[in-house]
C-alpha cells in the first residue's frame, strides 16, 4: 500500500494549541496559578499565608469536601503515621528488586505495587508511602540499615528521622514542611493533568498517582533541582560565575532553575523557599554563592531574551533547601513527589467526584487512503 500524498486535515478546523497553552481543561477548587501576577492560591489561601504551616494542615484544606468524613490536621497526622507503618511493611518484600534502579525509578516501582484492595483510604496511604519509600531507597542504596517510621511524629519530622536515623532539628523540620507545602499543588501542571486523565478512566488512585510520578520525572518538570546543584558545583567560584553562565548560554544550553511556562514574573514559590532556606542555621556560604549566581543569571537572561521574561523558578531554591536538610541530590524528584502527592491525591478525588472521561480529539494530518 503506497502512502497517499494528500495531507488534508479532516477533523477540527482550528490548529491545536502547542503544549495546550492557555487551554482550560477542567474546573478545580484546589489551586490557581496566576502567571502574570506571580500568585499561587492553594485551596483559598495565598501560598505566602500557608508557608510556615504544617503539611498536614494543607492536606486538611486540599482534601476537605472531597472525602466523606473530613478530618482535622491532627487526625490526618495520626492516620498518616499509621499508614507510614503500613507502607513500611508493604515495601519489605520488594526491596531486593530495586538494585540498579535510580531513586525515582525505585519509587515508581514501589508505588505501583500498592494494592488496589488496601483497607486504608488510598489517598492517605499514597501520601504516607512516599517518605517511607524514599528514605528506604536512599538508605538501601548506601548500604545503611532501614529506619522504621514513628507514627507519633509529624510527617516532615518522620521523613527526616527515617532518612538520617536521628531526631531531626526543628529548623530542618520547619524547612521541609515549608517545602512540602510550597509544592503541594500547582494547577494543571503536567503531572497533575496526567494523574487526572488516568483518574478519569476510573483506574483508581494508585494508578493515577503513578502516572503523575512518571510525568514528574522528566527534566522539564520535576527533574531539574539536582542539575541546579550540578551547575553551582561546575561554576565553583565567584570569579567564574559570569564566564561559566555566558559559555553555557553560548552553547545554547538552558540554565537550570530559570524560566517557567506560566509565570511571566517571579515564581512565588522561589521567594517562599528562599526565605525558608535563609532561616536554616547552617549552609549560609552556599546560599550566598547561589544568590550571586542567581543575580548574574537573571541579568544575562534579561540581556539575551529581553522579550521573554525569564525568572528564577521553584527548582533553584528547592535544590538549596533539600541539600541543606540532608537529601542527596539524586533523590530530589522523590521529595518533590512527597509534596506533590498532596495535590495529586486531591485532584484524583476531585476528578472521581466531578469529572468525566477525559478524551480530547486530535487533528489528523497524515495521508488519506487512496
Ligand atoms: N535558560 C536559557 N534559556 C531559556 C531558559 C533557561 N532556563 N528557559 C527558556 N529559555 C529560552 C528558550 O531557549 C526559548 O528561547 P528561543 O525562543 O530563542 O527558542 C525561550 O526562552 C522560551 O522558551 P520556552 O521553551 O518557550 O519556554 P517554556 O515555557 O516552554 O519552558 C521551561 C519552560 C521548560 C521550564 C524552561 O524554561 C526550561 O527548560 N527551564 C530550565 C529547566 C527548569 O528549570 N525546569 C524546572 C521548571 S519548574 C517546574 O516544573 C516545577
């Protein structure tokens, strides 16, 4: 059969928006991103109002109205604690299968193994599981004994305790809570949209959030903070900042931690995380150096792209914060998933309650049969 030369489009007359830019795909009560004003609203609150609150309090806001029995933040903390213990038990038989996988691939495998017939509410178990799995993945890869969860701790505190096998310092717990809250939800980003598409088929919450994680893994979405540190290391000294950044841009590379599809002004999450990282007791030298790199990068990007305002994005200060609280850089996407799991689970619940099968059309531009 020879292909026809005809390329006549046969369906919708209008061209699709590349990357679905500016397409409103659904209504949500969960979060709103205003890229022109540089604002992020999560469940009726500006991000800046939520910063400083515990992750469990944001879960209360996000899940409220989506589950039959609304829970207070205290009740959520207690249920998450129990669910962390359950996730730790579920994970044990699967650990030998993680050799040779990266931390995010390991997390993908462990989350995919959560059983659909689990007695625990799936949204609670999914949120509880990510820190348990991530701490175990990191420790196992380093040949360290695993640390069991402590159901009495807050979610952020237990994450750090399972990671480091020591009681975590208060300033680090506060910083991690701020990070988890800051990345908890962000409109219809690629991973949330992927999770909602899967939820719309009624495939179930675990399948939906695994789809979200797969989308998050890419370097254009959740895979950027590790490379931010690689960039800071490669620059090395203050004297090399401008030359290094100039050479990188001359080679046509993108500077990691800058630019955003939606924000045309500064990403508000970058400011919240900058403040959180500055409040940490140690690490000030690294942060001061990063501030100089940021200033030079913004100035060069502005010179080269005067019509495309490129600003610092969330990943830049994520990298500094997660490094300062003790996560290895190859696990940063997992920690992002620990926070974003709040949004994914809420969006899946919202989609299941209110949504319809998501099934857009494509415009055929291939050959027509002869
Ligand atoms: N460094 C240098 N140039 C850049 C950067 C950057 N970080 N970001 C965009 N540009 C340039 C592009 O090369 C392009 O130039 P051109 O018009 O001459 O081709 C122009 O700015 C517009 O770029 P787009 O690709 O249209 O920007 P888009 O909105 O699609 O991409 C993205 C956004 C993917 C985040 C991009 O800015 C990027 O690659 N940044 C670096 C990676 C990063 O930090 N990712 C984390 C994003 S935050 C998150 O997902 C949680």
